[in-house]
C-alpha cells in the first residue's frame, strides 16, 4: 500500500456508502475534502468536516499509519497546527494538538470501495508488464485519453524548455546561437547527437557567422572541429578543407579538446556524420537569420521550404573523404525535417513564446498534428494495445506517458490510471 493511493481515495471520495466514524467513535460527515496540496505542508487544504455535530474548517493530513505523524515530525511543525482530520490506513497511535486535544482520526482500511482496491492491486501487481495497466488500457474512453495526450505533450515541451533555458543562459540569451546549437545537435540524430552538440559548443557563434559567407570555409570549420580532418588523405577536397581549417584554427584560436568524436559504426551511409555536417553547413551558408525565419514559419510547407538543402557537390559521389560512390545528390529529406521540427523547432517556438508571455499551444498542437507519428518501439507497443497514435504530438505524448508515468509506476498521477480506478464500482 502506498500513501498516494490514500490521497487518491480521499480526493475522489472512493468510500463505500454508510455512516462514518472517527477512531474514537464520533460521527463524521465530510462536507468538503479540500484541495490537494502537491507542495510541502498538509496534504489537503481548506477541508470542511463535521465531527459529532461540530463543523470544522481546516486541513487534512494523510498517512499509512497514525504514528507517521510523529515519524515525520509534524507535531513540532507549525504548518500542521491547523489540521482538523488525520486520515490513515491503520490507527496505531493517538495524535494530539499542542493543547493536548486529540486530532480526530478517520481509519479508511475497511471503507475503501472493494473494486477500487482490487483495481489498485491489479495496477501495482508484481507481474512483469510493459505498462501496469496494459490489460485494461483499451478500456479508457477516447475523449479522456485524447485530452490527456495534449496535457502530456505540453509536459514534454516544458521538460525540453528547462534544457533550452539552461543553454540560452550559456549563450548570454542569444537565440540565434541557441538555434545553431540545437539544430546541430539534432542533425546528429540519436547516434551522434552528443557529438554534434559538442561540436556546436566548441566554437563561438560569432565565428560561425564570419565563416558562413563561404560554404567551403564553413565546411572546414565544422569538419575540423569534429576532428575529421586530422588524418592524411590525398583527396583534393580534403586537402582544401584541411588547409582552410589550419588557417581558421590559428586566426580564431580554436580547439576541439572537448569534442566527442562522431561515430560511423552501424549507420546507414546517408546518416554518416560527414553527410550530415555537410548538409548542416549548406543550411547555414544559404540561410541567414534562421531564428527569425523559424519563428515566422507557421506550417510544415514553410519548414520544408526552409530546410530542404543538399550537401555540396563533392558529396554527390562520396559518403566519406576519398571514397567514391555512385552519384546521388544528398538532399535533406522531408522525414528528416519532420524530426528537426519535432525535436528542435517546436520546443524553441514554445520556449520563446513563453519567454514573451504568449500562449501559442493551439498553434503548436496544430503544427505537430501535421507531422506523421514517429516510428519507435514505444509508439508501436501502445498502438498494439489500442490504436491511438496518428501524429507527432501524440507520439511525443506517448513517450512522456511511458517514461514519466508508466515506467515510474505513477498510475495515481496519470489520467489513464485514474480513469481505470474511477471505473471501478
């Protein structure tokens, strides 16, 4: 038994019918259970109860055992002076106010609805399940679940916002620099995200701006900082890049000591770091003021137009330096742009609007709904339980649900878990 279940029972009054009494056999009528407090202090504020005909207004504290009152040192904490009712699973000690009067205790062990208790035990059984409610997941009604997905998506954006604000502070509140860092990180995809992020942080954005007027110079900067120009190679293009990087390194006092080397292993050639860095360089050489353009874009057609670039001509016949391949222009695909919008653009738009005090949730939901659902094992598994994911904001919401609620067994803070418990009668 966990205390948060008792919170749930009290909050939603999941009790059987009949008269209630305190542990001292006084009649008890619950007029208002109060508002749930998720911060420090008593568990429920501003409750109203009637004990033996006397109406009380104040706070409610909930514990598994009465003696937890003392174990948690509430008897010496002034924040608990206004507690009017102690709700417990088991009563093993009397609780007193400072004037030595007894705080009424309501023991709920035998008063919880039987089906609610059964459903709770089912959710928290020790059976190994992918998610605790997988046997009943399909029973959650569509309206409840779709509304909850919106809430989960906003939660996920807020979590990403915290990271963005930290990076923004590191750039001295320079939004263009933040966009450069986050786009570079996500051009590395999952395998090279850390590497590309370290590359972006290894050079001041002012240097990037100075190099972006010439594509070859910008390529030299990025390849050089990535450590990809350190080997010997007779390829003419490689030699040009290496020579330019030597000049840049001296001019701007560059170093790449903290850069994580990019990986090629187990990557399809179109995702090689050479190709992704070349595409990234082309983007910044061809598009200035990306931050303002990103903020101005309203739909996916705008983003496809903005981000559809190809690597420089050399890469039409190469995936790596000095190794020729069949000719193919290395365009950034729409699927890749979808990922950029999901993981970089939307979080930045969300963060920026919040910094301005604007609410653009509806616009963001509309934009994310234009993007097809991501394909991963979590989304696939949820869809196997109940077809529920059709677009990117829903797939992002499911990642939030699995990682922050299901895996942590926070069913009682989850609308799905609440709906299943609420269906128990």
